[in-house]
């Protein structure tokens, strides 16, 4: 610990990060804004373990016996649901927040393994449409770039009510990332701070949303699946209302979900952990008799095949990744440590995605920086990472005797902590006790 | 000008009587499902009927939504939510009142409401013309991105909230918080303004503004209003980039 010597006692209440933040706020007079997701420790999938098969369960042979991974999303009302080969999708990230080559790489990587990618708060670019075999088009409160031509080009539509990093908050793209192209796509002047709305402009509640969804279905001739994305806050009620409004799928984004730019106080203090959100969401679907008919896509802190398998075991149909996908592309790479140091950060810590100075060329609109990023290489890395996660999830599922990832179930899990046990509603390891059950 | 944002070349915004049944394709929603109507309007192609009359709309939602063709549609009665949503090229006339979000996200063409319009008329519209002969409720022109909206009557509170581009003309009065957080939309109001929203200020009417206002009134066939009676409002641009000294405006 630099600067420490015997006799110096650091305050648990006023730690160095806290002192630094107080001094920064006093100096700058504005809250801290950053990208990434929640950095505080909250109960998560690491607090769960799979039991695996033994005397009372029959495992499947690794590498020999099948363990399927496909999932159909959106068949409830849409004529053309998404047929995903793997249950891991790429979350919405805007052109504007990300460079055009980065968006292209997401499309390349996702398409290579048969899954979907998603636009973001800024409209659809030709590059991402061209390179994404399945592209989900977001309808956000800002409606930046929204147009019926792109609606018809999309493979699915995602109505964004909220996101895990900032439930109840609007988007933010600061002036330094508003290039000519971004400004034109969003119908705004170049260089100004863009404060996206937190509420939709033409509907205000679930009854209105039902009519809005009806309009979108009419415009697209009932071809496209329609998702509703919510930040995890009151998942039972939000999911039930989404189903009532007519969603084909619900995207549930926990508080660890990433963001391109949000107030730190929002990221760390609003919403509930992904782990705590899944079971109430599944309850809502089951109570309404639509579990597996209306798909549940869970996001917010998914990093590995273990996370995927655990989310599916708790009842999700698929998961979605954002921050992890950017890391796979090359964000926070140690190879760039010197570049990160130049802008006052370090590999493994960099989260100033809102500033547009990303040396990896991913979260920037600077042409010179963006040109450093190779979309083909990035796409390949993403595909490798997705494949690895699928293999990991299959390994765990086979060990539990499951021939499809969707056959994983809560009964396969135990918890390491009381908090995780209560949230996931699986027994504390070595006991039959579930707090609150 | 981007052709997709152009107003119709012919006086499609006109409130002329609807075309007669002899030369218009009639769809009676008392008999025909809405889905069939919209599917037909989406499939007109180059050889399909150019004029349509919708009978017995009875407040149906998403009427004539998603049209992408230079056709004329007369809705003979009241429309529900999102009538003519995301319109491209078409002229849609509602001979009655329109519900929430009429002509939301309109891209081009024109939408005329002969009665009153509910909330969020012309919301997020990116081109074309929305002409409302009666009053419009709250949030008229919310988040507008290039559309022109002309309201012969008055508009409710929070109109042109977070408006980005385009013009809003109000021949009557405007409710509270007009133009709150407006970016570059130009707002013209003839009557009283109950209050201006954050960062919205009255601005000088110069010749260029008088000219464009006159053109808009002409396009919407507004009579009995003089350009000289209007005042112009727009963004003070104080909130374009955050500054702590302006924090009280947020």
C-alpha cells in the first residue's frame, strides 16, 4: 500500500476513494460521469455453485453426448421469430457511444456464432446492418434516428423502458463524442451534450404501451418480434406488465449492466442485482402461464459460461452481454497500458468511455483512434469468447445431466452466502435451508 | 433539401372535401379488420389505388400507420392513438378528432386533423407537415426532429419539449413550459404563452422568420392570421454543454 506505514489507520468510512471523490466534487462542482457498470461488490452468480451429478443424478459424457444451445425468441406474436444458435446475445450499444468499426465487429462476432446484436441510442448504421445476421433495433425515449425503413430492416424491435445501469434515467452522450456523423444521425448540432429523455414521448404507462406495440406491429405487418427492456427494480411487476402490454420477450438488465456514460451515483445506487431479479421475473412469467412462451433475456454482469448456465438454471431463456463483449473486442487490454497511462488511467481500470479518448478505438468517435481498431480481428475475438462461454455452459450442463442448456434448473444450484440463497431461492450449500422460503 | 423531408408538391395538406366514393377505394372498418386496411395501404405499390376512404374508424388505433407511398387517405371520423404513425409520402386527413401520438415520427407527406388532437401530436417527427385545425393537447411536437406542425387552435403544456429541429406554429395559446430544453426547433405563437420551459426564450422575429412563418401558414391553409401577430421562441443554448453555474436550470 503506497504511503502506508505502521500507525497510519485508514478510515473504513472515509477511504481513499471517498476522500478523492469529495475533493473532486469540491473542485469541479459536478457529479462524476463514467462508463462501464457497477464496480461495487453485490451478490452475484459467483455466490452460486452447481451440484453436478453423482449417485442420484446421471451425467452426460463431455465431448460425446449432445447438449443443445439453441433458443427461439419472439414466437408469441411475431411471424418471424429470432432463431438463435446460442443463448447469448449482444446488448444494445449505440453508434456514438461506440465507433463504427466496433459496431461492425460486434456484428461480425455475433453472426459468426449465430446470435444477434442490438443497435442503441443513436439509430442503425449500414455497417452494423450489413455485418449482423440478426439485428435488434431499439426504440428508445430519444428516438434518435428512428425511422420506419430501419424498423422494416430489423429482425426484432426492442422497446427500451430502462437499463440496469440507470433505471429511471435517460441516456447521455457528451459533446466530445458528437462527430458530424453522430450529429446528423441524431438530428442535433455537433459538439453539444446530448441528454436523452428518460420517458417515451408518446406513451406513459403499460396501457399506452400496449397500443404502441400494436402500432409497431401494424407498421411492420406483424413480422418482427417485439422485446421490452427494463432495468431491474421491481421485476415481478415490470415483467407482468410487459407481458400484459404484449411483449414477445422481456430483457431484464440488472444493476451491474453497463453504460457508455452515466452518473456514478446512478450506476452504483439504483436498481437491484441481476441475481436478485431473475426469480421474481420468472415468477411473473409462470403466474401468467407464459414462461418459455415469452422469453426472458437476462443481462448485467454476465462474464462466463458459468454465469450463463446459472442464469439459465434460474429460469432465463437467454442472456445478453455488453461490457464483456467490449472487453473481448480489446477494451482495457494490457497491450494498451501505456496509452491508458497517458490519459490518466490503466488497463483493467479504464471506464471513461464518455470522453471519446479510448486508445483501443472502441468507445470513441475520433477517426484516428477508431482506425486503430481492426473490426475483423475484433469480430473473431468476440466469436472466440462467445464460443468459449457456450462450451463452458455446456460442460456444466452435461455435468448436471442436461441435454439442453434450458434443462438446467434451480434444483441444480446451491448458494455460498445467505444473501445469494435468499435472492436465488436455492439452499445454502450443505443445507436444505432457503432464507425467506 | 432532403427529398424525404419535403412537403408534398401538390396541396396535400389541404382540407378540401374528401375525394368522392367514385374514385376512392373505400374500406369500411365496421366490416374490414384494421390489419387488412393497413396491409392494403402498405401494399399499394405503383399500380394500386391512389385515393382511399376509411369509413367507420370509430377511434381505432394505428389507423393508416406505416404508409410509404404518395397516396391520399381520408379517415371519415375519429381516430385513436398513433394515426398515420411514421408516415412517409402519404397525405392522411382525419375528418374528426385524433388520439394520442397522431403522426408520431412522421418522415414526410402530411397529416391533417380537422378536429382536435390529443397528446404528443407529431411527436419525434422528422419531416413532413402536421396540420391540426382544432386544438392540440399536451406535448405537441415533443422531441420533434424536423417536422413542421401548424396548430390553428391552442396547444397544451410541455409542447415542443426537447424539440430538436423543425417548426411549431401555434395560432392560439400555448400552455406551461413551452419549448422546455429545446435545441434548434423554431416556435411561433400568436396568442398567450402560459410559461416558457427551461432554456426557452423569446427571440427576435427577423425577415427570414416572417417569410418561413408565412409559408407555413400558407401550406396549412390557415386564414385570418397575420404573420405580424406571432412571436418567436427558441433555445437560449445555455444548456448545450453542462456548466455548474447553470445547474439551477436543470
